[in-house]
C-alpha cells in the first residue's frame, strides 16, 4: 500500500505472526520495569466501601448491534467480571496513582479469560480477554467526574462498531494494550478515593467514593459534535467539556474544554447523517 508515494512498511510481527508472543512478553517485561523505576506510588490497598459517593455511571455490557456472534458479548461479560476482581475496592490514598495495567497484571496468570472481540490492525478479531476496554472506558469516564487527575489515557483511534446507546457520550473512552498503553489516575488531593465496581444482569456500574463529603459535583458533556470526510476516510470529531457545579446551589462554578477527540469511523453511517468535506 502506498501513501504519498511511500510504501507503508509492515511490522515484523505482521510478516512473522509467530513472533507476537515473544514481542508481547518483551513489551510487558520492559513496561513492568518502567512501572518499578518511575516516581509514581501505585495504589495497592483495599478497604470496605468509603462513605461518600462522588460519581457513578453504568453501562450495558451486551452490544446487540455488534454484527458478530452474541457469544462474544457474553464472553466479554465474563472477562469484565474477571478483570474487575483486582480493581474493585482499590483505594487511592493522597499522592497515589491507579494503574489499570498494573492491577490487571497482578494475578493475570491465574485468570481464565474467554474469547472476546478486539480491534487489531484495524480489524475486529476474537482474542482471549477481549472487551476489557469497556471497564477501562467506564473507570476513565467516572474519574473525569471527580477531582482526580488523569496522567495517562489513550483514546481509540478507530471506531469499528456503532455505539449501542445513542444517548451516551463520545470521546470518553480509554483503550488498554498490554505492555503499551495504560490508564493512570493520580490522586493529587488530600482526601482518599476508592473505586467500586458492581455487576447486575447485563449492566456494569463503576462508582468512586471518598472519605470526605464532596462540595462540588462534575458533569461531562459533548459539544461541537460532527462527522467529516478527509482523504476518503470518515471521522467523528467532538469536544469533551468538564463542568463544575456547587453541590448545594447547583450553580456552575467552572466550565472547561478538556480536549477534542477525533476518531476514524469504519462502520456504515446512516444515510441521513451529513458529512463535512475537509482537505
């Protein structure tokens, strides 16, 4: 394939797939060394639920619009329940950092993940542990509605499935790639925070509690949502806004644009959707 007159080079693991496990082990090894050597103090203690709810959200784990065998959605539910075991009730003390990767890997060799859907090199494939990003997505979104600080987050660059809930927010996902990409959340406050994960039927709920009664509540909204076409590809663009409210008066204290999220869309859009043309 040529782009701008230059051939797109394949990765070595694309040419020799048998090297993938070796490369993965190498990346995981060096990533763990990096976690050990960096200056972060990582959360590792668990407690009973703290008293004050700060933020909460739930998501339907079964995407009926995936276009793939429903067994992969059911397998994803199992994977999410397994992954949550090492994160549920984790406490972030002041100056501690939550690392999705570090907690996920703690007892990973003991886990019996099932095959779920993942996006690899632009293609959806079945892989053991597939679908865990739905947990990192929800933890990230709920953390945005708290005073906690996101210090590492990676949005999906490609969206290959339509959102099962048309009313949900866009641009608030957080993809995880073992040995490559992590979700890290810093508690840069003087209070304790705790992540609580709960499952009920087809729904997963993530809540963040604190040892101090909150005085402010936070709302995440979308603005300037649009689709556009560029270089024969379709993209979605949206601004992610954080609004702070006084919890007693409901008065808006602050509104800030966190970032603009742009992601490539690879599934067919509905015919009535208008596309901007961009160079």
